[in-house]
C-alpha cells in the first residue's frame, strides 16, 4: 500500500513538472514571438527612415538643379515633387506639399555648419521636408506585428537642405594709362617711355598680364559643377588724346553664359589705344548695374564682383561709398591690387563688400589669384 501511494505521488509530481514546463515554454514562446515581431518592425522602421532620407535628399538636389537652370521657384518645387514621387518610401511614393519645399538663405558658420533662414534673402538654398506622418499627403507608415501591442503605425520626418552658390560674376578691371606700363616697371611715367601712351598695350604690359589672368579665370570656371554667368566692365576716366576718346567706364560685356565673349572683349581692349586716370568708383557702380540688370542677371544667383586696380583713385567719387551701396544690394566684392595700387583702400573696399583682398606681386601671382577665386568658392552642400 505504501509503495502504491509513493508511485501515485511520483506520477503526480512528474505531471505537475511537465505542466509547469509547458506553461513556462508557452510563456517563453510568447516572449520570443513578441521579440521577433518587435525586431522585424524595428528593422522595417529603420529601413523606412533610410528610404525617406534618400528620397528627401534627391528631391532637394532636384530642386536646387532646377532653380539653377530655370531661375524659377515654381519649376524648382515641381522638380522636387516629381523626383520625390518616383522614390518609394514603405513601398509608396513620397508626396510633397508646397509647404514642404522651402526657399531661403544659408550662411556658413565659424563652426563649419550652415545656418538656414527660411524665406531669407538672397535666396540661395532650398530645404525639403520629407514627411510620412498622419497629416502628410503620403500618410504614416503601417507596421506589421506591432499591431498586437495596439501600435498600428509610426511617423517619421526627414529634412535636406541644398545650398546652391550659382554665381553671377562681374569682372571690373582698371583700364587707366598705367596699365600699359610694363609689369616689372617700378617708376612712374617719364618722357623716355611716353611713347606707350600712343599705342595699344605691349606684350610686357600689366594689361596683357591681366588679359592672360582673366582667361585663366574663365577657363577655371569651366571646371566648376555649376554654370556661372560672367560680365566685364573696364574703367579709367574721360580722356581724349592721340585722336582717341576714352570713356570713364565701359560695360564691355553684359552677363553671359558664354565665357568666350569675356575673352573676346578683353582682346578687343588689348587691340586699341586707351589712357586716362583711375575712377574706381565708376567701375564699382557700373559693375553693380551689370549684376542687378533684370534683363541679363539671374534672380537666384549669388552676385559677385571682382575689382582689379593697379593704382590710386585719381578721378571720380569715393570708392568706399560705391562699395557700400553694392554691399547693400547683396553684392560681394573681392579686390585684387597690382603694381602701385592703394593696398589699404583695396582692403577697405573688400571689407565693405564682404569679400577678400588679394595682392598680386607679378603676372604669375595675378593669374593664380584669378584662378583661386574661380575655384575656391563652395557651390553645393546638402545637410
């Protein structure tokens, strides 16, 4: 009888252990399935975030390219919408509202970042907000297994900003009599070299060195990813001698995408007699007119002036006043001094125009400076 009771008790204990194990395995299975479901949805959410960022980046770049090409903000918005729609996020097209495509201004900060100002001017940036939220055109993103935890979807937003520093550039060059002096000359005009007044600039002249440098500039622009428009202004003073009347300032070429026209305009000046004093203010004023001319300039291009002189202002108004007016119209002025130029004044003009001042010691450094200005300004940045 005792043995029988022991056998029954042993069977009951074994059955209880199996029952407890079954409950434990069942509970562990629920936890395992939940963990797998959670992992699948987390991986899916991360994939969707990546897809959304890629689609948003692509839309922003398309908007920036369209703005550069067309100079039309609506065309830029449409390009962003079109490209976003062909990029799938969670197997659905990314749809953008106009409010998701924001023009503005971006400034480079000392810490290396860019600060975006929505609707800021001058407009040189476009920010695209990619949204998969309940209130967005594409809606939120549905989940698979999280529904068992009463979580049907998730929302995600990404942003991408493209800075397009497409430039309208006006080269403003000194066409005064001293530009016909030879590059190595260290003294002013004397009776022994007065003959240079009567002829076009010779091959060893500062002007010819400048012409070579500006051609290096236009050639370097061909290496940049964006399309720059370039204009040319030359200044001196009203002066008549040797049967030739020199204008105080000439707009030798309006802004153009064809940089060969700039080279040709420089060649035309090289082939003729010119003289006169140095009216730097007139050069700046005309350069400003070229950059702001609505018939030739682009409304969403950054305006840049490159001012070159080999002397002191000996005619006309105050160059600093003209530089300040240009700066108030969002024109950046870089200055290049050459020969006996007033370095202090050229630095002040660059400071007033928010640009940089460079001093060329010889023809080679003049060429290098023009090339540096062409190549070192950033053109595109995405954040």
